[in-house]
């Protein structure tokens, strides 16, 4: 890990700076030639989708603070005005990197592999005929061209809608005929952004929808000369603004506010680089934007639509090889799942362990006449969720209670529909506690068992009840009938539905009640163990680390000699490797084929180790603004699996791991001493092979063999990862190495 003897001005990395560093790591996956080509296109699309949300929420938030007159510096010491200036420069450079990746790497490689994204001028006669027929049949009836004048004001452009701007001049002479006019056409959202075309040479050919509309623009503006045209897109502030205390019906209030999201203040204009300056200026003035809020794109506006190229191209050789997860197997003595859970706790590591085990838990409860009641939280779920259907079916003859979080960002509309449909089916639906998001992942069953005893069974998890995302998010599930855990879950549901606070949720950690205090206490306990010469170590895996009190406690623990490994996929405010402050802390981020989403917290505790999993990151919002649940892993065998298989694999990764330096930049682990000489090992690929029975835990290089280096790297952060030989664990199958390379 790079280390430094000097201390930076601020001991924390800014939130937005750290987020941009994360999205840059995703972009690196698009640049990595060892990933399958269409997977690289997918990664590029993900960076664009990520950046959309960042503009809608974070940049919009900074602009709002400036507008409201805030001048106080944030945790990183910068005022909102200073943050915006730095952020603008950072985002502009990132966007240039996105389009370099598309134009210089992906587009040529796609063409070389028979996947062609063509312009009209590149189409042959057959493709032009097909494209023209499609335009006349499917596109033209949906278009509403507008020419701006006093009688036709600028149309209300909804959030992220792709549009075409045209600079026009009347052909017929008359008053004002020499003045240029602006035309605007909104590209229909109902149509695919990429149109598949026939090919006479066996390639997979596409044309962008807006290119097709541009080619036919003259037909919409007869009597005008088209001087210039360019696609553009406006991003708007998408924060929801309302006071829950004043909302008589939270569901209706959220639904009404969603309409406002589509027409919030503009925060970003994306427009093709070739656009006439007059078009750019007119749009900028209309949307009340500064120059630094205008992003000129050297390629298609809205790169997130490249996801369609991935899904519409039937080239499995250019994608990851399919992976079949390990199915849940009951123990030999068990007659059914509930019998098995009376004998043992079950730990699942998704997607390596199939999510069908969780779905089956809910479906079994719905179908089992011995189950008397079901309670569950829903934060995000899929449109065709079997869990939703199971809850609906169960409501016909059981007590079913569901706590639906209406404020799950960008899933609000979907969750409103779920809530109404569940209510119509007879489910008792609650929306949690006023002022708190319900983010915990809990399901609780009450069953009258065959021995005459009524017991509780629970699922506690780190991820959403979404079978679709469970295929590519890593998460932990615990299925249990442990009385302490299930009574704790029972009390959490009482808290959510009646705001009834219990004196004791133990052994669960519940925010905003006990989570923050307990986590800080656990870190302090490791500090005390280190001071007393006892074994002291912290390994924490999460999505983000920003909470100041945690950063402060970790710095204190490091100074006391606690060895700390943080596996943080996204934002991290902590600066590792500073002598006398954080030299015992390593921060690593793993970005690959699967989205790292599990939260796992290991404390050595002087030899009496404790491991927790749960829904909470180490963020202020998770500690104080949400209802979260973190649960202990009580079974020694399951703790051993988490420690020796899951955490050990992530700590041993040298292929997809980036290490954070004190200045907030990240380095590929295999470019930094001593990891350069460590065995090439990729955690996600190994865990897939382990699930398929092709590897064993003994194949993991032990992380103890890798110790931090005191030397800083002599090179700057690479823009593209080095090409190193992969280990045998890298791919799903050796015969399909290119298609199975980890992303």
C-alpha cells in the first residue's frame, strides 16, 4: 500500500471526489482488454448511468446549497463553491475519458469483431431501405417537430429525454426570413435507441435512432433550410422535496412529487461536439445554465443507451460465459427447509449461492398451512418478483404484513404500485417510520411446528429482495430459527409498524437506535485489545465509508496498532497509509463482473472473534437516517466460512483490487509492491469456480503472506490496467478464457 510521511491538509477525502474515483474504476473495466468486448460496452454504459444519477442528485445538491446561500466548508474543508469548481473540472475530464474509450477502443474493436454501429452514409442500399421503412412506419408518427417563435415557446423538455435541435432558416423571403430559428424534436422514448439492420456480410449492424431522425429532418421542416443539427439531452434536479410531517398520505405525496422530478431545474446539458455554437448558446440560455454545465460529447449523447447494444447483440463469445450458481441443499436428516433450520443456520453468498433459496423460503411459507404469519420489508424488488406473488398468495389465508419503502431512490413509482397491489390483495402495508427510510432486509415467519411448538423463522440479509439483481450483486443471506435473532427481528417489526421502541434488540444492531454506538464501541474495543497486547484486527467490507465518527475511531485504532483492512467498493473518506495516523490501514476496492454489495464486519476481539453482516454501510444516513439491521453470525462454522473463504478471497485478490493511496487515488494492486510478486488471484472468478466444484478454499493465497510496503509507487495511477497473466482461477472455464474473464 502506498504510504506517506506527510499529512494532507484534510484528513478526509471529499465525498464527491471519492465517488468520481469509484466511477473511474468502473471506466477502467470498460478499458480493460482482458474483459469480453460486449461486457466492456456494458461497463461504459454503467459509467454513464452512474453519472446521470450523480448529476441528478449530487451536483444538483451542491447547486442547491449554493443557491440557498451556504458557505460553510464541508468535512473535506471545501465550501460548496469550491466543491463545485473542482467537481466541474473532474466531471468534464471524466466525460472526455468516456468518449476516448468509445471512439478509440470500443468502436474499432466492435467493428473488427463484426458488430457495427453505422451512420447513414455507411449503410448499403438494403440497410437504407430497411431503415427508411422503419422510420416511416414506427418513428415518424410519434414525432412532433416544433419551430420556436412567439406562438410556439420552448417545449418543456423532461428529464434526460433525448432531443434534436436544429438551426433553421426560412427559404421564402419575407420579414424576418434572414433570422435563424431554432427547431426542437423530442426523440420518442417508446422506441429503441439502436435500430438493428440487415447485413449482407454477416455482421450485426445498428444505427442510432437519433441519426435516423436527423437524416429525415428535412421532411419535418419543409420550407426551411437546415443550417445545423445536433442531439442534446438535459439532466434535471431529481431530489424529492417535501416535508413528511406535513404529508397526510405519504404514498400520494411521493407520487405527486415524482411528477416534479421530471421537470426540476436543469443541472446539465449534454450536446454533440459538432453542434453549432448558436445552438449551444440558445439552449444554455433557455435552460439557465453556466458554461461549465454544458458537456460537449464526441459521440452519441447518452452512452447509457449502449446497454441496448449489449442486450441486442447475440454474440455469447463477446460476453461472460454463463454461470450457474450453487443450489441450496438440505441436510440429509431434514424433511423440509423448516426442519433443516431447526437443526442449523444456513448462510448463502449470492450470486455464487442461488437466490432461489431465499425465494423458496418465502414461497414455502406462503404454501405451508402451518405458517400462521409472514412479515417482510421491501426496499427494491423486480417487476416480475416471485416473492411479491408469494406474499399475495399468502394473504388469502395468513396474516401478511409488508413494510414498503416508498422513498427508494428512482424506484419510488415501482414501489407505489407494489404497495397498492399488495393492499388490494389483503396484505397489511406500512411505510415505515416518519423521517426514516426502511432499508433493513428482514423476513419473519411464525409457524406452528409438527412438535406442537410455535416458532419464528427469519431471513436476514444484506441485499434487496430482488431475484433479478441477485444474479449479479454479491450479498449475504442468513436463514435461521435462532430464538435470539428471531425475537430481535420481531421487535424490529414492532418498531417499524408501531414505532414501539424495545429496551433490547440484542443481538441485532438497529439504526438509528443502537447501530452507531455499537459499531464505534466495537472499534474502540479493538483499540483497547491492541493497547493491551492482545490480538486486534478489523476487516470491514461495505459499499461506502464516510461517517466522520467511524473515520476518527479507525484512525485512533490504527495509531494503537490495530491491523485494519477495509474493502470498500465505492466512496471512502478515509486516507490510509499516513505515518502516525493510518499506517496500519489498507483500503481496497474491488470492481468486477459482479457488483460488490455485501456488508461484512470482522472483529478479532482478542481471539474471541465476532462477525456481523447487515444492510448498513458506514455512512451517516445508515447510522441516523434509516432503519437498518446488522446481525451477528453466531454459528462458528459459518463464521469460519465468512473469514476463511469469503473475506480471505477478497483480501487475496490481486487482479481486480485497487488500493487507495493517502491522496485518494487508487492503484491496481498488481502494480504496487509487494502485490506485484504475489500470486495472480481474482476473487470473484475463484468464488464461481468454488461454487462449481472446480476449486477449494485451500487454493486461496493466504493474505498474511502479503504485508504492506512502506514505499510509495514510483509511477502515477495507470489509465488502463496492465495486462498480466491470469491464474487458473481467473476464468469460469479454461476453454472459454476470453468470454469468462472477470469484469
